[in-house]
C-alpha cells in the first residue's frame, strides 16, 4: 500500500498496519539526539553519527554540544530547529 503525506510517500505492508500514521508523525518531527548548551549541530542521516563523535570530542575540551537530528528534510521542522 502507498501512503502519501504531503510530499512524503511511504510504502507499507500488512506488518505496519495501524502503525503507519504514528511512524509518519514521528518522522516529521526532528529530535534532540544530544542535549547541549554551548553550540548546536543540525544534521540528519549519517551526519548524526559524525556529529556525536565531534560532540564527544568537544565534551573532552569542556564544551557542551547539542545535536538536532532532522530525520527528514521535507517537511522542515521549524519549531525544533
């Protein structure tokens, strides 16, 4: 089954029945992957892993880095960013 939400299309099967709407709601929202106070890195995909490595290094230098995982570029979660 194909489910279209705005410009996002999700292909689902019977194993996702009933969970599709909740999954789409979660993916449309960015998440705070790591709290921090000194700087913020906004990224997605493999960049989240790279940002986590940099944030760990910066923590050793006395800096607290926040990481925002966009999860998706469309739609853009302006509220979280």
